[in-house]
């Protein structure tokens, strides 16, 4: 089963996530045209593999991981073209407070499991799967206000549980 049912869904995923992806890549690279090329490559690859691609970790997590690896690939390619290629990746890329993706995902999963069942489901659908408040309300047969209340409750708990993570990561998940 494909993650992307149709081109409209794909376009919505793009619209919902491109800015976050752009900011993530731009903070490391600082070159608008390179970042735009990276995002284009990511979305072209996803579109080409749409029939077989199944994303189980949540679309935002998947896309940000794709950005991370494309940025690393960019710096690797840059290093190959320079004679002074020592430490081409910026120091901030390896700062101690930045978790590896797997560690980050585990931390988030542990915190999500601490949420009450309904709040957990709402949080997963909103922050990890990219559903809008109205979509969640419709799927769960609850009011949009109830979704907002559950998200607010979830985010308060998650902020407390994940306050030790880098601020940028907390903003990504808990914004």
C-alpha cells in the first residue's frame, strides 16, 4: 500500500512540510539555491517511488531525515571537490545536544507512550502523520475543539518530557 493515495495528497504533503524542510536544510547550508535543489531532489524521489513507498515513522520525521541525509551528501560531495576538505561539515552539525535520528525517534516514542490513549492518537495523527485538525476530528468523530484540547494537553506533557532535547527539535515536534 502506498503512502500517497494521489497527486492531491502528495501536493498537500509538500505544502505542509516544505517550509520546515527548507529551514532545516538552510540552517546547515545557508545557500538558497542549493537548498531548493535538495528539496526538489527529495520530492522527485518520493514521487518516483510513490507506488511502493510506505512511510511508517510519520511523514514529518521521514522528510526531515531525508533532508538530513541530503545535507550530509551535499557536504560529502563538496569535500570531494575541495583540496582542503578536512571537516567540511560545520561544527554545529555534530554538536552533542543534537540527537541522531534513531535516538530522537526513540525519545519521542517513549514520551508519546506516556500520553493518555486519546491524546496519544491525536498527537500521532497531527504531529507525526501530518493530519489537519479537521481531518483528525472527522476520522475520530469528535469536534475540532476536542482535537485542539487534546493537542494542547499532549503538547504540554511532551514539552515536559522532551525539554532536554535541542530547542530546534522541540520546536519541530512541539510547535
